[in-house]
C-alpha cells in the first residue's frame, strides 16, 4: 500500500490495460485485507481515498479475469466493511 496517484494509475494502465482517466473507480486492497485505496478521475484531477478498518477486513471479490464490476450499492458495502455478497437486513418487517 505504498503506491500513490502515479503508481496506482500506472498499475491500472499496465495490469488492467485500462485508461485510469476513463471515469471508472479502481479499488486496491492491502495484503492483510484491512486497508483499501480507491482511485478515480474527477474530471479535473485524480482523487485518492484510503481507508483502514480498526477491526475485521474488507470482503474482496474473486477476480478470475483480473477485474470485477461492482454496483454502487456493492461498492458502498465494501467500503463500510460489510460482506456485500450476503447482505442481511438489520430487522425483519413486522406484519400490521
């Protein structure tokens, strides 16, 4: 997790063979699974967000092809440390 803007953008270009300025969000996870970096192009510059969980780890998708497409809801759950593969409601609806 030592790479910054340029290193992560180069990794997107060479490993994923994608343009880092295309508007997609690219998420990188640390080896232990408790740290994330998110890289995206905002239209006038690259943005970099980093998050470290105090407890637990980020549930990481299996990437057979090198990359995985997530919905906005799945990305939000991933960033919150929620297991986005099996989300559960916090309470059950009660019949009236």
